[in-house]
C-alpha cells in the first residue's frame, strides 16, 4: 500500500501551501527535518497579530524577541502585520519592548510589506528602521502622529509601491504632497481611510496628482471635501490607467457627470476593472444612475461594490435594483464579483445577477428573511460561484445560522468554498460518500474559517 512518505519530497512545498493556519504550520515543523525546512519559511513569511488574538501582549513580546535573537528566522519575514500592540506597560517593560522592536526590524532585511495600525504604537524610531529595509514596497499605518512620531520621518520611506493611511492627523496630511513627491513615481496603490476629515480636499489632491503618474489603485474613504475636481486631477495625471477606484463617504457635491466627462477626455477609466462606491439612498435616482453607468461604459469591469450610507433608508430603496440591473446588463458577461451592502436586493434582481453573470465568483448581498426559502434555486444558477455571503434584514425566529447556511449551500454549485450568513463565515469542505450502487458523490460540510485574511464582508469601515 502506498504511504505518504513515498511521495517525492519535491511535492511537499506544493502540499504545505494549502495549509493556511499558522498553528498547523508550527505543528508540521515538528514532523521531521524535511518538513521543518519547508514549513518554517512558510510560517515566517507572513506574520500576523490581530487585536482579538488571545494574549496579544505575550505574542508581540515573543515575536520581536525571536526576530532579535534569531536573524535566520527574521530573514524569512516578507510580510509583517501588527494590528495590536501592548499598552499600559511599566516604563522599563515598554522601553525594553520598543528596543526589541527596533532590533528585530533591523534583522528583517527582506521585509516587503508592513502593516502597523494600532493607534499610538508607531514611533519615529520604528519608521526610521523601516526606511532601512531596502526591499520594503508596501506600508499600511495609523496616521495619528500627534505625540507619537514625527511625520517628517515618513519622507524617508521611498520606492514604495503601496501606501495605506488610517485616520491621518493634520501633521501627516500637511506633508502628504511632499511625501508623494519623494515616492510618487513608483507608487501604484494609494488608500486614504479617514473619518469625516476635511483635510484631504481638492487642493491637496490636485497637488498630489502632479507626482502620481503611475497610480493603478485609488481608494478614498471618508473624505467629504474631495470632489470630482480633485479625484479627476488624479485620473487626468495618470499615464498608466487606473485599474481599481474606490469612492466612499465623499461629498454629495461630487458630480458624477462632470467626473465622467473628465475621465472620457483623458481616457482614464478604459482599464478600470474594479469600482467601489457609497451612495445616499435618497439621492439615488435616474440621473445619478445614468451618470454611474455612463462613467463605467468604457471600463472592462469585473468587480462592482456598492455601499448604502444608511441601511435603514436603503432597505426599501427600489432604485438600488435599477442600478444593479443596469450594471449587470452592461458588464454581466465580465463580472466576477458583485457586492451590495446595507441595501436590500429583491429576488428578481438576484435572479438577474445569477443568470446574466456567467463568470460570477463572489456574491455578497442583503435580503429579506422572507426571501430565504426562494434564494437557493437562484444561487444554483450561478455555476462558477466560490464565495457567497448573505446578510438578512430582519432575523427570523428561531434563528439557526448553521441550518440556514446548509439549506442554501446544498443548492449551490459545488464550486463554492466559502459561505457566510450575517456575522458567520465558514470554509466549505466536501465529504465523499459511496452510494449503494457504488457511485461516488460529495456533500458540503461547514468547517472553521482558517484563512488568515479577514473576510471582505467584515472590512466595512465605509463612511
């Protein structure tokens, strides 16, 4: 009988790539020397610490102690995501941890991407050390610099291809165009996540645009002073063609028609594949829908996401269905992902999506609980689906998410590997069963979600 040990060792990397959970990889490191040599680089390649992890304080301290004391392991780190950081430590403990951070980061010479979003944890010394990581190309960080770090240290971070800033303070915002002058030539992706800030206005965006000729991905969240003029300047100065555009929580004064005219003149959206935006339900009318459809008319769109600013007023907004129907008719043959959040979709709209989007892989939606019994047959028409998430406007009583999920999943295409209802997400496994006549069949089984990436439907920081 063939044994697992009979497999060529060359296949082991491909096998272990399917292991997503860090704790499972850590166990595989203990199997034997061959497993250790393959699993350890994968384990340390991407290190993640989230704020909900158990005993974050100990995890952070142990992580940087390891990176400090074992340079061989630190050299394996390519992505570092620090979503939490110990606070309230005694002065000596805090100083020791900060020093450990600096020494550990100095050893991560092959670091390519870093996320450091815990408010108050980023310091000038950490930024200076990151600037010495010559392979660093991506940074996502907390922009609240007040009394934590000197914003001018950011100017030392050059050659970046991706920047994401969360809640930037005035200090960071005021030097942003200087930073773009230093790194803008290489920048491909820019994300600004604000909270009703008036600091990123058209004047600043127009100044930044002069230094961003190669931007491919632009996302503005919570920038109410940014209008079609500022965003249009970013599109107009771009020579590569924007691939992804997100406009969320911007001002109602944003004129879609004028923005579309700017884009049409410059050909800025002829490469656009992904479009995300928020809409005010009361302002969604024929004119605004016509503007959105016209804006995207020449784009090879394959991802469309829409967020209502107010779920309560959007629950019965009939124009949402009109918008989705127009988008599906124009781009359905290409769409691989469609998400509508905080706005309820009716069954006839969902049926149109599932029948007119033959390449659809991901579908996220909000529906009424009374429509649940009829949803399954509609989802069955989308034969390429891999991920589905259903939010319910009013939870039925009794509410059993596992039972509801299985009832829908059993009718979906066998291609589905991720399924969610409201605040629950599962990975889908398939059990093979032998029928009485000897034929093999499979049945879906809900299993724990193990992917280290947070499901997109839980990343709604949308304004």
